[in-house]
C-alpha cells in the first residue's frame, strides 16, 4: 500500500474544504499524511481552473511536483479538482507523466485510485460532478488553522453566467442538510475554532433545493446559538437572493459579522445583460441602499470583471463612476478571462489584452484612493480584532483582523504583542496609523 501522501491545494477556500475531505477519506483507509512534499510517496494536486491565471498556476504546480517524482521519493502524481474535471483529455494528452486524474465528483474513490496505481500506467476517474456532496461520514479532520474554519454549506451552481465554467466543473446547486452543517460547526468549535466562514458558489441560495425556500437566515440563527462561536462570516452572496430577512438576521445576531461579499461583476446594463447577470443597475443600486439602510455599519466587498466582450469605453466609465459613488469598503477587480466552452468565449468585440490591463490599472488606482481615505478614517478608533498570530511581513509584530476583513482576502491590523497573547484571542486595538491594505495600532485591553 502507498503509505505517505501530500496534498497540495490551489484556488479558493472551497478547494481547501475539499482537500480536508480527501484527507478524511485517506486517513480512514490507513494512509499517512505528510507536510513535507519531499517525504511523500504520492502527491495529490487539488487544482483550480476558474480563470486563465488559475489554470496557469495549476499547470505550473503540476510540473513542479513532477520534479519530485523524477528526483525524489515520490512515485505517483495524482491531479484532482476543477482543472481535472474540465480538462481531463488535455491533461492526459499533454502531461502523460500524471498517474491518475480525479474529478470533483469522485473524491470518495481517491483511496481506491491510489491502491490501484501499482497496476496501471495512467487511470482517469472523472465522472459526473453532481455525484458527490460534502458530508460528515468520515473522520473529522482539523481545520487548516487553529482559530477560523471554512464551512461549505452547498456545492455547485445553477446560475447561468455566460463567462463562468463553474457549473461544468462543480455541477448543479446542491445544499447540505441543515442539521449536518450544525453538527460540523459544533465539531469545529470543539477543535477551538472561533470564526466560522460560510462558503458555497452561492451562499444566499442555500436551502432552496432542499426546503423550497431560502434558508440562509434560519441557518445563521441556528449557528449563532452554538456556544463557542464568536464570529460567523458569509462569503459569495449572490445579490438577487439578499432578502430583508437575511439583512435583519445579520443586524440582530451579534455573532454574525457586519460584512457581505457580493460579487456584482459590473454595473452597465448592456454588459450585465451579456454576462447573464440577474439584476440591472437600478436594482443593484437599490439593493446597496437597502443594505446600508438596514445595517449602517456594514462592510461591503464586491468583485468586478474588467474588459468583458463588448465593454465599451462608455461602459467602463460608467463602472468607474459607480465605484467612485458607491465607495465599497472592499473591492477586487479581475481582467476577463476567455474560457473555452462558455457562451462569452464566442462573443464578438473581445477587448484586447492591452486595453484590459489599462482599464484594470485605472480602476484599481481609483479603489486604492477610496481605500486610503477609508483606512485613514480609522485612526484613533478602537477596533475589536481576532488575533491571527505573528506577522510574516514585519518581524516582532503580530497581526489580526476586524470583522470587516476576511482571511487571505482583505486587510489586517498590525500590533505589538503582549505576554500571554494567543492565536484566536479577541482584543481591542487602538489604531494609530493606516496603510494601503493594513492598519497599525496598539492593544488597549485584556484579551479573551
């Protein structure tokens, strides 16, 4: 039997959860997981394939891992995840050194795949992505961190955005049962987790397929009752399912972070129509006004695609004006990636790479200016932060996050530690300086 396994995870937090699931299946069958890739007899690369940059990173990582197969202790290389699901034929043809390719719907059979590698040259197990849904019927693996954890509440996507390959990679929308999610949250709290971060391709659609109605508000209320959870954060909230019930739940439940991540993608009606997005500019503006009216302290994050096919200079100017007017506390911008198999890939009037880069630079500069003003306004305030640990950026300093900052996505707060301070503590920090994506301060109270 193959004994030692290293899993290399790429992409979004949803892939981190999948890797946690893979680890559970492997441990159940007697495999040993190692942290050092040079000690692994088998390497599994859990890939991302959402956009061109993600595909490039996945391919580069596969090539890098092949070096351990050629020169080290690794005997077998397995490629799993989104890239494997969508591009199995290309991977088989272009990188024959891969020993096995496993799709997103085939996670449970990975131990079986590994046990058969001694007998076959290359094996491909890429079936229907709808055949698998994350579950708790295996050993509970610890979170990737000591104090926060991602909790996947659903899989797949039913939205028909013209640029997106997720439905082909992940299948249709499938909610997990509420009682199972609550059970997992309780298990995470027993491990010492303080912050639960809800993820799915579309968190606001949660429960509709199972219960016939949007159940995210009820799920949040149940999670808020769990003793030991301090923060509950929601990511990937599709805008057309953000109801008043959800907003008032966030406002009422103090454990729920006043933070919403709403991928809007654009604001021009013509571009939104080509994208297959469900809301118009007017509807979007009304939604933002409604959110800020109900939860005045809300931190809004959004993402936008720049250079979508047919995006004119006027469309881009409209987006710039919208960003300047709305002043999102957090925003990310990405150049459009032409993905084979999507409707957008065959649209006319593709924007040149040079023009996409120019527009991306312009809008990123604008958001930095907005963020600079927002950050400076925090000077003198005392903010509650969750301590993430010693900083990798500044020797001698620690860092943490406010409820308006998701890990690995948003900003951090730097501060000098005090004796007895632990990762996962909550502490008030008085802000003394601001940076582009960070704040600097000093601890003002005892921690808990």
